[in-house]
């Protein structure tokens, strides 16, 4: 168990890391905005391709290409966002983990 002063230091460090985590959240919001803009433009282009298709097959191919691309981009984006969230979580927990590890080492020496 952490001593009170160690707990306080760990919590202060975690709060500071959480502040850095807010920057990560702001970065994630900016990335989300970029994704929304990208997908809006891609959907507009796909709709244009479908409405200007000369045959039903061309329209189906344009719609299918958009749907396949959208699924791929959604998967890639979810992996990227998940990695960013995991990184932020690791940064916030690192000070607490370090304090607990040091405390465990100290207690083993007794």
C-alpha cells in the first residue's frame, strides 16, 4: 500500500498527466473533424459519380467502390483512434504505476 505522501505525489503526477491527456483529446477532436470533412467530400464525389453514371452498372460500381472504401477507412480510423486513446491512457496511468512499483520495491527491502 502506498504511503499517504506517496499517494499524494502519484495523484498529483496523474493529474498533470491528465492535463497532457486533455491535449490528446483536443488532438483527437481535430482528427475527428478532419475525418468528417474527408468523408463528406468522399460521399459528395460518390454521389456525383452515381448520378452521372451512364448505365445502372456504372452507378452500382460507383456506389460499391464508395461503400468498400468507406468500410476500409472506418476500420483504419477506428484503429488509429483506439491507438491514440490507449496512448493517452498509458500517459495518465504512468505516474501511478511508477509510484506503486517504487513502493513495492521499497517494501521488499524491509
